[in-house]
C-alpha cells in the first residue's frame, strides 16, 4: 500500500489511482479517497490543489492525454513555479508552498497561463496577483449530489449544483471577496458594502455587495445566466471588467439587475442581454424540499437534522446546550435563516469557519 501521507501536489496528480478518482471515479475509488481525506484532514489543501492540477491539465488535452504527457506537464508547471520563486519581484507575493503554487498558476486567474508562460519565459515580466491570492485556496466539487452546500468565511452560502465546482480563498482579503465558479450555484451573500463579492466564470464577472442570485455557467452551454432573487447585482463581460481601469464603481460595459431580472451572456457574440427571469424556479436556493418541524425538541436534535439535510458540520458544546429545547417550523427558509432562528431562540451566536458552523452559547436555564 502506498503511503500517501508524504505525497506532494504533483505526486498526487501523477498517481494513477488518484487521477482515476478525479476524472473517472468509481464507488470503490470514492470510498477509498473520501475515507483517506477524512483520516488526513491536514492534507485537504494538497488534495484540492492536486485535483485542480489534474482537471486543468486534462482539460487542455481532453481525450488525448497520455500518462507520459501528464507527467511532462506537471514537471514543466512545477519547474516554472520554482523559477518564479527566485524572482525578486514575486518573492513577497506568491505562496510559500511553491509546488502548490504551480497548480495555482495554471488553473486560476491569479497568474499567467502555462502556454503563455512557455512562450515568454525568456522575457522579463511580472504577475499581478489579486489580494485573494495571498490566502490558501479551497476547492469544492460536486460530482454526484443533487446539490452541495458550501459555507464561506464571511457567512455567505453557495449551493452548488451537480457537476459544478467552486474555488475561493480560505480567508477573504480586506478589499474584496472573490470566488471562481465552474457550472451552476445559488449564492446567498452576506452584505458588506466595503467588501464587494465577485463571482468569476470563464466569461463573466458578477459583482454584489450582499444579495441572493443564481449563476449558471456550464462550459458546454452557449450562454451564461445570472438571475437575481434579492438585492442588486452588476454583471460584466470578464474581459471588459479586467481591462477597464478601476476608476468607477459601475463600468459602462456591465448591466445592473434588480430582483426577478436576469442577464444572459451570449458567448459567440460576447455580449450581455438583460430581461425578466423566464423560469421562476431558478430563483429557488434549493431544488430539494427541506421542510422541518420541531415540537419542543432538544436543540442538539435540531442541529443534527440541519447537518444531515444540508450536508454540513455544526460544532457546539453539547453539555452547555443540554437544557436547550426549541419549537420551530421551517419550509422556504434558507440555511442562514434557520441557523439565525435557532441561535436567537437560545441566545447564541454563530460563525462560519473552515466550512463549518461554530455555535457559541451560554446555555439555557
């Protein structure tokens, strides 16, 4: 049996069993790797970067990727990142784990793509890293669930549809909250007027201060859709957003959406269209009904049920909450509304840390 504890990002990416789990999982492979990550939580960041590396290299070649080609690409990406390490202009900006940074350089919007780097590696250049790049990146991929709940450090919640993935910094920077989406997700964003929330897809940037909306951006589809449930949302073509000077709050190339409005980005024409939401069901956070009724139930039972139906971890002191009971009925309420209701009922507060809900309470009399 291979000892994966000592594996680096590129060693995981080059491992045949790991690659098959990422690109063509079987129940046996999923069982093994899910159990391994549960037993080795300190390696989750390495696993996440290795998954991104495999998926990104694989997407470059589609079905023509051989084992030899994969090893070559991984070696080249790692070599480039190692060379960047010694560039004085980058020394204070790039992450400390350079082999992990190689994966980030390839798959994220934090640097220059691999092929562009190869073409210009004899030239002097700098990489403009956004503030979000200074924090460890977290990746969640929903391969087979109807939906997946992802908790962000600012108390925002992303509900990830099947076949989708989201990437974001473990801790947001002070200027903005930036996430990267592939596929589809419903976002319930905590309001912060001083720290805009940005959702990047391949072709669009969606900017909000605090609202709820859906973004649908599957690679195989001809359009990108942004539909607004509450609040105001600004949507921009990605190229225009990045090329425009940050001189004004709203760029001319973007459009502003209000509740029950949607924007459709037509990929072939590289343009946005605004209209009314055509299908009201896309404004629902969850496609799965999550009705709950609690009649004088222990809070621990309520929290256990919330964990089960949302697939999240809720941490609390069972001893302190032992005397707490609650009456509640939930239907259309979203996750944050339910947690807020529970916390208000028992005089508690909560935070979202490392993808978990942490409840703090002085208990009940």
